[in-house]
């Protein structure tokens, strides 16, 4: 930080070129009068538009079911009837609609693991990445029984609780679209809950966040991490803050901030 | 006491003081989520009629959150200054609104009553005030604090430089600090939200920021916004901590959700004061708040989110902070749905903080799932600057690449200074001048692309 300038002295443009490699932040943007150049304004607007579109795009559940074939699929809805309600009423996104509940298949003897794919705050991310992620996860779970894959509309993470209970799953894994940022609009999160039932606290879940192609966790890496956590969860009979993994794991909880805040987390500053 | 009124032939009754306050609040999604909001627009006006006629001292006799159950209520009641309240004690809430707007009520009058006001009184009167009223009164209030520079003077607007990085990379952070300083940003604080909240990580960043500050003898303060218990540990290890940061809320239970209580905040304040690092003042605490924090922790006690937010300022003022800001649009649309709600909340929070004597700033911001955009932020930053806001938060290009939300840009600070004539803190402004960064009109000089500013040494160039 206090080294002498190299020779020949770089221009400000040279300095910004070097510095841009150190951070994704929008540094060195230049000035028109006291404001931003138009090109930077439009770049920002495009990033925001993509994030907004990701929040509001509807999930094409039939297309996702086709991507998941031949895995058996069940489609359900939360109690939030539409996107505006979903955004205002997170509580409604956590409960299963009556119609969906009565249409669930019989639980039979239950299963070890139930996957629930929820649109969350990025149907775009779910549409493009959830099927491959679920396949990668199932490949890590040899010897365990897997229930039908649930595709859930207007879903929050806790919607996995009534579904897991109804289908008698030992563990429910919710795959969900995370809140889009300007740089990444299609990030996915995985939430693991042992013994799912309504009323589970967020501290009883484990979260693997930031799964996306733009420098995030790869589906294979996320699936490997989930596999280790899930087997440990079944062995210990618990999930949440008492379940740890040696790999860097993003746990939702007070005092923790991750690069992409898990959508259900109380903002932590 | 009965809370009711007749309005246009219809009788409106409210079951409790909390019910009156909640129904009197301007519409917002968080109160709807909590089931506390007025069920009709007419009921909202009826609640305001009831509120207008309530004596101010009623709030001293009826606690919204029980005294026995909540240390924040005990703090509010036990620290109430009856002598300061005496000149207002005969007023109703409506009469208090008129007194605030009276042109003879000036900065000295507002300062004289600040310790006689409770957050509930201030929240109540804000519900009777339009946006222009919130601006007009806040503009009259002065709350001046100091550490290495002076915040809150008339005609000044300070800025927090927020150089966050998704991996806490020191060079990446230094690059964003460089960008901010070149825009004249950073007099309130150079403050990092760490991506990973750990003692060694935060200590590394604190040393780095202090080295940067000392390299150019910048008259400002630095902060890594880590948990208060981490800050205590970092101080014990001898790191150069200027300000201790903590998120706070308006009830004991909500603060417990943040992992803090009043005792630990006092311990942290004492520890930071013990370092004696301030040069022109000794305000060593930095707090962030935001409407919805109590509800999201299920610790709102059936009280509306704006009143709970105002109670957080009573917590803040007990520790003589240098800076307090509401992170107004950060928590999401389930609490503040759109630009209209965010703008209103920003003005309320600033007004209520200032009236209570808190050095109030605002993070003018929104998330991508809120119905808001940069146009709304332009409106709010302009209104807050008219209202005499102590400081605003700026990030490069409005894009916080660690917290994934949008705040103001460093350019917005340039715009506000040019448009509204507001200047940085005087000590920081003098430093900018020494560095050759001010133009003849006192604005920040635009750099020609071929030149290299002296500050470039900050980033090793």
C-alpha cells in the first residue's frame, strides 16, 4: 500500500483496469457532470431488470417435470395465490393449500429423503438449474429411499415441513430460488431439515447457499456437501446448528452473513 | 381509557393504545403481515382523530410493552427527564404536532425537550404528520456528534463509504475505498460489512482500514460492522477500533435475537472509550436499525413496526452514538412493500431519531423483490437532504456486491452536494482541499483520465 509508483507512471485508466480485477464492485465508472455516464446507467438498469424479471417470472412446472423425467413428480401450491401476495405474506408461502394437501399421493411407509423444488424468489434459477441439482444430489444418496420430487409454486423454505410430514420423510431437502442480486439472478439454495413438521425453526435447518454458474458453488460440489450432511443428519437424528461439516458451510443464523443472503434469513448487518 | 370517536355517522372503537397507534400508521405491509393494520382507510383516519386528542402524558402512564418484562421499556421510563417534559406536559398529541410546526419552535427548543420525549410520543405524533411536516420539523433539529470530525452541523451532509467485498478481499476493499474517497465520500465512517463475521477476519480488516486512514491522515473514522461481542474481543487483542457497531431493535426480546442486551452495549461503549482514539469528540458507537426488525424476530409485542423502530432510538441514545442509521429498504417487501412505503418510512425514521436527539442517518436502499427502483432512491435522498439528514450511505455504482441490494452511489453524493449546496464535515472538507480534490466552488474535482491522484498510493499505484 505504500510502495513507490512503478515506472513509467500508470494513468488513472491503467489503475482502474488493475483494480477492477480485485472486486466485482462498480468502481471507476467515470463522471458526466456530477452523475454517471449513460452507458453505466443502462448497464445497471439491465442488471436490475434481469433481477426483477427473475423475481416475477412464473415457474413452468410442466417443463420442469419433463426435465426431471423419469423421476416421479407431484405438483403443489402454497396458500399464496399469486406473486404480489407471496411477496407480502411470507407466512402464506409456508403453508400448503388445502387442494394440494388432499391431492398428495399416499405416504405408504414414507421415505428417507423428500426433495421439494420451490420457486422461491427466482423461478428463473429453478427453471434452469433445479433438475440437474436434484439429479446430482440423488446420485450422492445411494442406499437411501427417495420420495417423489415435489414441485411447489409460491413456496418458501418452510413449505417443506408440511410436505415432509405428510409424506413421512425422515429428511426434507428444499431446493429454492434465492433472492436475485444485480450480478447473479439465478442462484439456488438447498435447505435440509431432519424430522420435518410445521413449526420447525430456521435454526433447525442447514443451508447450502449460493449455487450458480457465475462463480458460485457448482451443483456437483453442492450435492457432495449435501450427501455428507444428510448422512450425518440421519446418523445423529438432527439438523441445524448442531450439525456441522468440515467444508465451508453457510449456516443461517445470527451473526452470519453470506455472499447471497438466504431468502428466509433475517437481514444481518 | 376508552379509545373511540364518531366519524361521519360511524362509531370507531379501539381496544388499546397499541391498537390506536397501529391503525393510525400509514399503510405498510409489515403491519398487515402482523395483523395490526387498519382494516379500512376510514378507520385509519378515525385512529388519527383519537390519537390527536390523547394527552401526551398518557404515554408515561400506559406502557405498550410491559415495564416488568422489557428492559427497553425500563430504560425509557427510568431515564425520562420530567423537567424537560414540563413545557409539553399540558399538550395533546395533536397539540404537540402544532408546537413542532410552529415557526417559533427552533433548534434550541427541540434540543431542550428531547430528553423529555419518549419514543412512543414521537412515533405517535409522526403518524399525524404528512411527509412535508416530517421534513420541516427534522430540518430544524440539530444533533451534533464528533470523533475525528464533526457530524450533524447545519448545511453539512456526511456520507458513509461502504466498500464491501463478497470475499473480504483486502485489495478489493481498498479499491472501493479509493473510489469513494475520489468522490469525496467517507466522512461519516469508512465502514465494511464483513462477508464472514469472525474475530480474526474482522481484526484483519480493522488493521487494514486503519493503515489506509493513517497513510493520508484522513480525518474520519473506520469501522468493521462485526457483532459487538467480536468487537470486544478485538479491542482486547489490541486492534485499532474507532467505532463499535451493533444492529439494535426496540424490545429486549428483539435485541436478544441480535445477541445483545443493554449491559453488553454499555461494556462495549466503555471499552471503546478506553481506547481514547477520538480527536475532536468521543462518540464511539455506531448503530443500525430498521422497521420490521422486531416483527421478524417475533418480538414486537403487538405494537406496530414504526413505533417499535422508534423505541430502538431510545436504546441508541443511551450510548451517545456518533452515528445511527435506519437501513430503510433492506429488510424486504413484507415490511415495506414499495417505493412509497420506503420513502415514508425513511422520513419517519429520520424525524423520530432527530426529535429524540439521535444523530440520524439513512441507508437509502431497496432489494430486488421490492417494488422500488433508483428513481425512488433519488426522491428519498433529495427529501432527506432537505430534511437535514446527518449522513447517507454510498457504495460504488449503487450496487452492494456483498449484501446484494442497492443503495446510493458515490455519484449521488456529488449530485446532492451540487444540487443542494450541502458540504462534507468541516475537518474532512479541509482534508479534501489539502489533497487538491476541491474545485473553486467547493465541489469535488473531476479527474482527467491521464492524471493520477495522490490518493492512488492507497491502492499501491
